[in-house]
C-alpha cells in the first residue's frame, strides 16, 4: 500500500485498517482516547489555577502547595501505575481505563469537601491512584491500533490532551472559582468523567495484543516477568537517557505549571478569572507543539531514527532563552507574548518520547514499559518539580518578597531544560543499536 501524508487523519490508519479495524473506527478510538486525556488533565490542572484561593482559605505555604500538587499526587500515581500496567498487559485494557476515569473523577469531586491540608492530601492521593490507570493501557492499545511508522503521531495526538485539558481546566477553574468559589469548581469539573467512563466501557473495542507486530513477527502473547522487563529496559542506554530527559522536562513543566497562575497574579497583578483566560489561550498553542513533535519525529525518523530524540532535544534547548526573558521582564503584556514560544516548544517531547518507548520493546512489554517511563517521569517530574519550585520560593521570600516566585521558576526552567536537552542528545547516540535488541523476544 502506498504511504500517505501523515498530516492527514487517514494517514494514521491504512496499515492498521487491514487488521480488522476500519479507518473510521480508529479515528473514533483515537478521538475518545484524546477526550479521556483531556478530562484527565482538566481534573489535574484545576488545582493549579485555584491554589491562591485555596492558600488563603486553608492558610498553606508554597511548600505545602507544592506537596499537594506534586508528591501527594505523584507517589501514588507512579507506584500504582506499575501493578495497574501489569494488569493491563494481560487483562482487558479498555475496562481498566473506564474504571480509572470513574475513580479519578469521583475523587476530584470529593476535593470540594476538604477543610484542611490533610483532607486535600487524601483527595489528591485518590486522584493520583485513579489517573494511574489511564495512560499505560491507552499507550498499549494505541500501539496495537497503529503501526510503528505512525505511532509517534498517534501518541502525539493522544498527548494533545495535556495542553487542551490543561487549558480548559485553567479556564473553567478560574472563572468558576472567581464567581462561585473553588469548592464548586472541583465539584463541577469532576462530573463529565462519570459519563465518559460509561462511553469508554460500551464503545471502545479491545484490540488483539501485539496486533501490529504479529502480522510481521508472530510475536508471542505471553507476559514477560516484571523483573525481566525492568532489566531489559534498563539495559537500553537510549531508554535510560530518554527517561531521564523526559523526567527533567516534566520536572520543569509540572513545577512551572503549578505556580504559573500565581506568578501572573503576584508579579503582574492579574486577577483570577483574567489569569485563567490568558493561560487558557496560551495553553491552546501547546496543541501545535504537541502534534508537531510527533509528526516531525515520524516524518524524519523514517530516514534516521535518531531524530526521534533529536527533535525534542532541540525544542527543549530553544525554549531556554524565551524562558529567561519571560521571567525577567517587568512588562505584563510582553510576558504574555513571551509565554507563547515556550508553550509551543515545551510539549514537543511528548510524542517522540512515548512513541520511542513503545517501539523499543516487544508488544507484551508495552503497558509495563509505559508505566515504567511514567514512574520515572512522574516521580522526578510531577513529584519533585512542584515541591522544588514551592520550597525555593519560600526560601527566597525573606530576601525577595513577592519576586521570590519569579526567581524560583527562572532557575527551574533554565537549568532543568538545558540538562534535559543534553540527555535527549545522549539518547540519540545509541537509539538505532538499542532498537534491534527487542528481536530477541
């Protein structure tokens, strides 16, 4: 079959459609997965835009807010992710996703009842456990729906849920919080997930495990032991570097995302609803970067696999000067303009990073591989990034006052992104060699 332009939706489907799924169904399934990830990040991001009113009512420090936005969520998200992924590698993946949506949506609604740091902590833990059942099984299903040559683009399409969901969560949380209070905001944004859970359960079809690879390699369906999976993945130098690169990227991204609304409100004097509107518009530009990362990775990666790592590395490096001027300018309008390049360049790592993780391993390792990547990525990035940003802000507060948040995020963005870009380059050096090792299975 003649290869098609991957910029067109149907280009994602020709090889997969010959394996029993129509192009129409595959577009629907990918669209549903995108919607799931949007709801996932709406429920996750709403905490960020509401931390100022939460801080005032419950009297929390920036370090405590960082713990709630980071470790409290990330520890249970990451540690629950691996057993859930092992379940997904042998069980019905779409049922796991449907159950996960139900859990995290219910816990988001319960956040509205919290009256103390402890109550918020328990609610965030519950959301983390629920969301742990989202990406690993979905990554595995996408890899069975779409062939290797289209996988990064498909996973980048799914990953667009991050900027879209983050933008919607920011806008909805800001406006609802401004006029009806932060508790009502958590209650309302949790509701759509209850319905979505049922839609996923009744309309998504479970693909044959290893569907794409089975046609060519007759890959076995039995599950590979967890320790063997870990040993195999750790033996791949490219995976070690790409996982650390992604973790550093997430360290910056989650740390900045949690306190960016506070930055605009404290430094530039914007109100809650006003801040949420601007961040919504800025966040939508991240859709372009997310898709381009996967598209360009697939486009150039077919000629040289190293581009799957070089593209996110270059994008991460280029974001540094924009971050420097964004955090140091005193002009509130210029700050909004300078935020856009970073919003586009930042998420370009998602499609290639997740796509290459799936490509480096045999089909029966895919959900576990995704969970292991997310384990490292979220433990370092989601777990420590917000805490580091909050603690650094508290540390600088005595000397710099309201500007403490400015210098905290500046250090985080510049140092973290430069370090991340270095590891993407190092991952590209052994990528082609490591890709051949999965043939042993």
